[in-house]
């Protein structure tokens, strides 16, 4: 009681203190964080910075006896070696016990079966003692299969206990949520694990067969005559295999149309499609005969039938692949079709299945009148000829194709010629023009030079356009080219006549580079004219670029 100091206070609970002057009663910090992880620490002092009880019990009086180490007499004590702690989620990671089991499902109100055997697979995860039950899916079973019980700890009894790996064995019943699963077998890893842990497994049992599935495997007795050909086998082997023939349909004596005949091997049906050309004026629907089975021989009947469609009982024979041979004429629904060719798959099929039939393409008759395409209206003069033609070929016209390589090679290359107007009117005398020929697109433009006191406004006389030669037709026009531009030649441009009088030096350089395509008369006229100009010290373009010819 010496430690208690009431300082004159009654000795009652709440009036006695160890030290009335003490004001700090906080506990020391024993939990900290390092790199985001909580780390506990051992306290060094007690509540209110008091020394710990273990420090108070240290014998300070007999320090020598306390510090004495009896190693010299008895030797050091053996220290126990502790194995490294490995948590269960690391030691048993991805280690699963697998058992094969089944459960019996009763079938009510069914004359075909009384019960059904449904196999399942039970997985036991050793890392957390959880289990899941999975039923393998059977194709076309009509039963919802797959995962029956998701992964969880399965209850064992009413006391809250759960199944452990020691509770599982072969040839035993496992009751889970009111369903009894009978375990029959396990895999090799499960057997090895159980034996290593000292548990002896029972003998495995065979999986019982489902009586309904077993009965379905036995063919049912058939009291009717089997068909000559199995339609199911034909569907599985011949699906999406089609024989295609090319034929001529003689509609009348003056016309023959091209058609394609498709023979579908999956159900022995035939379809005929007419081959159309653009703007032929025919029906846009090319199906000439819908897909159907075509009878070849019909049984003779004494009385007319009241049904318009031909039934199977009225047909002796349908068309088959052996009835289609190249070079022969086939009559299908009253129409005659002459087969003249087929595709590669058809030839391979006949070589394999009908080697005696020779599938050699037949020659078309010399005079086959085909549907003529719609005539193109004459050119009306608006726009270029190529652009106007695109309006006749399609509803949405597309730009006509140009020679890209020629355009890139001759871009910005222009041949300049000096020309005069050949006119019968005296006021046209002395009018000078520059004719420019663009090599990229073969277009010609004409520019009139100013003439003093002529009263005629100079400038653009003809914009860039392609100029046809006189006498060429609109359907097949022939346009001017550099080979036609010789010194002294006359060029007729839309009923105006121009006489070439001079040219650039670049014109002669370019035409000599393609001398094989230019007539010698044109080259000689240019050499003669330009040679006289150079001899007279007239300026000439030496860099090979287009320049205005000097007059």
C-alpha cells in the first residue's frame, strides 16, 4: 500500500492514484506504414511514457548473476529450426482434385423412360476448400447443361460444417443441396494426392449407361421397305455442291439466248438463269425457271388429273446428272437448251462419277443472233465525247479513264506552232495565231496575237479541246496528232482552216526523240524551216521548253 498516495483523500475507489501529478495517459504508437504496407512495431514504453513491466522486473541488483551465460559448462542450447511459412493460396495454387460422378433424375409421365443418368464432374480446390460441379454438355440433348453449382464451400451438415478433401472417396454418395451424387472415378493427380496424404481410395466403379440413350443407339425395327437412297446422307455430302452448264436457248428461229443451268446435287433440283448483257433491253430479273425438280418421264394415265402439279406417284424418272452432256440438246419444260460448256467443278465431278461421259466443250454455231444492246444516241455536241458516252452507259455517270502514265510523262509539255488563217475574206489577212498542242491530253488551243490597226480584239480564239480530223465520224473520231503538223500543212479546226508557218525548236527536238512515230515529211519540213531560221541568227529555244515561235 506504500505506492498508493491519496494525499489526504479518502481511500475510496476513484480517490486513489499512483501519481496525482501525472498528466500524460496516451498509449504509444505501435502501427506504422512503410511503402504503403502496414507494419506493426513493438512498444518501447508504456502508457504515459512509463517504463514497461518487463523492464521493471529486470533484476538490477544482481547484475553479474543475471548476465552469467552457462555456455562454458553445458554448452549452447540447440535452437529449433522452423520451416518457412507458406500460405495455403501459394502452396495449393492451381491444385484441383477431380472426381467423376453421376446423379439419377426421375422422369415422370413419360412412357419412353423412367429415369435418366446424368454424369457430372466434381472439382475440389485445395487452396480454399471450395468445390464446383459441372455437367458436360451433350449435343442436341435438349437439357440445360453446363455448370450446376458454382464454386463455393459446400455445406456438409446442419451444424455449419463444410466438406473437406478427407470426406471424399470413390464409391460413395455425396449429398449436396438435396441431390445425391455418386462418385465413381477420379483422375491420376487426385489418386496420387490421396495416397500421399495416407488415405486409401476405394475401387473405382464404371459409369452406368443411360437407358434412354442406349435405346436410341439401337436401330428401331422398320416394317417398311427402305428407300433406294438415303436423303440424309445426300444432304450431308452434297450440300453447296452445284453443277453449272452453259447453254443456248432457241427462243425462235431468229434468236438464241445464252443461259446458265444450275443442277443442285443436294436435292436434284434444277434452276435456269438467263445471261443478260448491259442495255440489252431484257427483263432485269434473270431467273428463267425457278429451282425445282424436273420430271423426265411421266406415267401414262387413262383419266385426266384434277391436280395441276405433278406428284411423285405420277413420275417415273426425274432428271439426273447423267442426262446433261455437252454437245446435246436437253428439253426442259418444253424448251430446248443446247449445252456447249460447263465449269471446272462440273468437269471434275463427271470425271470422277461418270467417266464414260465425255465432257468436251462444243463449238457455238456460226450464226447466233444474240440480243443487241440498246443503240447509243448520236453525239449532241455538249461536253466531250467521252463524258457524253458515260451518260449513256450508266444511270450515274463515272469519269472516263485516262492514260495515267502518258499524263505523268508529258505533263506541262506543249508544242507551239505559228499559224495563219486561210480565209476568203480580205479582212482576215494578216491575222496571226499561236496553235498550242498539249501532249498530256492531246488537246489543242489557239491564241490570236494582236494586230496593229486591225480592229479585231486579240486573245483566246479556241479553248483547249480535242480537234477531230475532217471526214471522221462521230462514233469513231480520229483526232489530230503531232505527226499531222508539218510546216505548210493545213489544219481544219471546226470549219476554220489554218496554215502552219513556223514552230518552236522544242517541237523538232521532241519529234526527233520519237522519230519512229513521225512521218519523215513532217520532220524534213521542220528541219528545213528551223535550219533557215538558225542560219539567219533568229532566236531559238535551247532549253527544250515550250516558247512562242518567232514569226
